[in-house]
């Protein structure tokens, strides 16, 4: 099971994180967007969530 920490950050740190992670996929709209990293696994890929923009909140999801 994955253990993670959700950390709220300011918009500048969020933008820097997303810009520095080449290859992130995103899905959502103007108010809510999820950024995922594609991880190759046996039999396919897993979309690992790494960041969320939710109505003005900026959240990074970090493995522990």
C-alpha cells in the first residue's frame, strides 16, 4: 500500500514543481486539475497522482 503526505503549497512552488517534472500528464478543468506521473508496471502503466490544483488550493502528494 502506498503511504503519502499531502502538502499544501503556494502557487509559485506548485508551478515550479509541475515545470520541473517533465512528462506529467494532467486531466481536469479550470477549477480542478490532477497531475499524474506514468509508472511502468507489469502488464501496463499506473497513473501515480503527484499534484492537484483544487479551486485555488495547490497540493503536492509526496511518497513517504
